[in-house]
């Protein structure tokens, strides 16, 4: 990848993240416990097979604008890191959160993040 293409990818991620932070442009919310996360279906579908299948399969989440997760499966703090990674390709892995992010990435079938956390944990 040439440097200009890399810059374009970084700029695209930054712009998508700005759109996410403007809740009015979002078309889906993810509810985990008391926290609500705003996102874009197409971005989630493009980055994660879990959401791609969810939003095209004939289940209620395909038609509704809200997705609920059990906080015992994916905590809100972990999902916040995952969502940041979806939009920025950057994740803050620490010794405290890496295992939880790895488990959630596995549950969400998010292979790229799963590999990243597995490599972090091998260190």
C-alpha cells in the first residue's frame, strides 16, 4: 500500500468516527446494561461478520434500530473498546482487558481483533 493510500484509509476512519460521535447520523444503537452505543449498520456489517449476518438474516434486529447484548457476555467497557476498533482500527489492549476483549471478539466472530488480542496475550 502506498503512503497516500494509507493516509486516505486513516482519514476515512477518522471521518467515520466523527460521524459515529454525531448520534444523529447513526442508524443503530447497541444497548448493554445501562449504556447505549451509537453506530452505523453498514460500518458494523463491513467490519464484523457477526453484524453482517445479524442485519441480513430475517430476525428482529434486521428491522429494528436497536440491538441488545447481555452484559455477562460482552461488558459495556469491552464493547466500547471493540466499537472504537471498528471505527479507528485502534484498540487499547491492557493486561486487565485483553482476555475479556479476546473472549468478546471470539463471540462476535471478529477475527482481526481476535488475532490481535491473541498476539498481545502471547507476549
